[in-house]
C-alpha cells in the first residue's frame, strides 16, 4: 500500500489544474517551431499572448512581493537579444 493518500478534494483540484495546464500548453505550442523558437509569422501573436498571460498572472498575485517576483522573473519578457 502506498503511504501517500489524497482526499477527493485534492484529487479534484489536481485534475482541474492538469486540464488548465494542458490547455495553456497547447495554445503555447501552436506558436513554436520544432526547436522551441517562435516562428516569425507567429511573433506578434506570441508577444500578445504572453503579454495577456503575464497580466492574468499578475492579477492573481497574492502579495506585493509575489507581484514583484513575477515582474522581475517573467521568462517571456522581450529581452531584445541581438535584434
């Protein structure tokens, strides 16, 4: 017998999070090339998608510290790397 048990509420919450992750992952992958880079024809769409996503995540921040961490470490900010 497994020493870890999950109650029905935990299992349900995990399934909801899993479905949300699958949906978000699918929307993100549509914009990418095989190597994980954004295809040129998808660049504007990808930037708008990531901006909207960042705004949604920031709106859900539970504290000023969490909000600041998101702002300082958002992995999809435009870094203007060599453009």
